C-alpha cells in the first residue's frame, strides 16, 4: 500500500502520448539499431569499461594507422599479502586503445621470467581473440607485434637460445598455455621497460 500513495507535493509524470505530426518508426530499422548496439557491446569490450562514467571517453584519432599491436608486462611479486604478480597488457589498433588487462595472477611466480611468461601467455590469447574478431569484419591482422620487456620470456616464447633444464618449473606449469599458432600469428619483439605501455 505504501508504494501506491503519492505525496501531494510530487508532480505526476505525463503519460506517453502519440505524436500525431511525426512519422511512424520503422520497426525493422529500430530492431536493427538495437541489435547493432548489442553486438557492439559484445564485440567492443573497450566501451564497456566506460559504463557509469558519462564524463569519460576513448579517443580514436582518424589519422592514425590501422595496425594491431600489443604490449605485455607483469609486476613481479607486487602484491604485499600473498606475493602474487600482476599481469598487465593492452592492445592497440594504431594509436587507438581497444582492450586492456590488469589482473592478479593465480599462481605465485618463482621468478620475474615466470611472471612475465604468464602475462605473455594471457596477452597472446587476447590478441588471437582480437584477430578472430577482426576476421569477421574482413581485416587480417596475422603476424601481430607483441612487445615484451623481458628477454628470457621472449626466448622461451620463441624457443630459441635457451636451456629448458633451467626453466623446467616454468615449462611444467605453463607449457600448456603456450600458443601453437604463435609463429604464424604473432611476432614477439623486445621493448625497453621505459617504453612499455601496459
């Protein structure tokens, strides 16, 4: 009963009425627009981060290139309580930031290299997802550049110039996360720590 009472000083809302002068809405166009918006929220995770922040925005300069590139990094043992590392990563189309990650790792890494490798595996997975999404739009971004600031991690990913006896613990824990398509789909490059974007 309390919900049905209206205080005297409150103004009642005017009911919706049909605008006799306006033309009827095209039902098919309306449904198409709503469907497009629903698809955008599923295929463009970057705009979902702006939910509830009407004063924030994402800047997409028109003149920038249209190349997909990614940055991977980790904060080794950065969590004070459990000494877990944090995975960081971001993906750009040209100068347009389209996705980013910042998540505490589920394991306690025993070295900087292991923490960086876990972050790189996560980043590679995200890039492969974006590549598949962009194929739906007719864009081929195979051989995407992924920038990592840890040389040992780059060697593990590329399986070059490294003794796997010394990194057995990393191979046992994370080898199943290594992406078999990496040599054809991704290009892992070294970047200086000061130039990292993630």
